[in-house]
């Protein structure tokens, strides 16, 4: 796959950058995509799509080992994976009998859990990018505030305040959605 990505760039400098990106982040990207998509084939497709997006934005990548670069890669793969998940969800048309084992599962509880997760997911996606990204890094990828502060280029206290504001914004929007 690396040879395909290398064929998309023109200079030796860009080839070196793509190679370093690939060997540094490919496994991490796959794990993130698999966590969102829950399917190895879809995760591989997401990684491929994310690398294509990264190559189109190579000007935003400088130091492959930096926290800023890692944060950029995480955001790209997360967004690609979520887009694929949402597309797949829209395309799914399962018969209720196929989706649940009537004899062993509780359809009502499963539906409520899925509905709650969808409400939270959609509400998070409706937040400003800076809030959505910081919540994703903190709670989905379990990153420390210190790591997040390096990625977003803010102080620890500034990052902590932004995280608090993001949580407050999420709670406010969720209370609006739930009360409707």
C-alpha cells in the first residue's frame, strides 16, 4: 500500500515524509478506525482514505514525531472513520428479525442503548470543531490533558479550561435534545 501512496507525490522530500508518516502512524490509525467501525475491512479502507487526505494536506505536516502531527493524524482518521460509520449506518436496512436474536436478546434495551449512543454521538458532532476534537481526544482516545495540550499547542491550564467548556457545551446541548 505504501507504494500506492508514494506514487501520489512528486518529490523525494514528499516521499520521505509519506514513508515516515506511514511507518509511524499506520498501526495507530488502524486501531482508531477499528475502534469506530468495528470491522477490519472497513478500518483498512478508512486508513487508506485517511492517508489520501493526509497526502493532499502534506503542507500541514512538518515534524512527523511531534504531538501536533500526531493530533492532526488522529483527527483525520477519526473524521474519516466517523464519516464511514455514518454512511454505513444510513445504508443499513436490516430486518429486525435478522438484527436481534429474539430468543436471547432484549430488543427494547438494545434499541434504547443504541438510541442514547446515537444522540450523544450526533450532539458531539454538532459542537464546534475545537470542542469536538478535545472531547474526542480526552474520552474516546483516553489522552491525558498534558498530551492534548501539546497537540493543540496550548498550555495545560488553557487546555483544561477548553475541555471544561466543551463538557459544559455538550451537557447543555444534550439537555436541550433530551427535553424535546
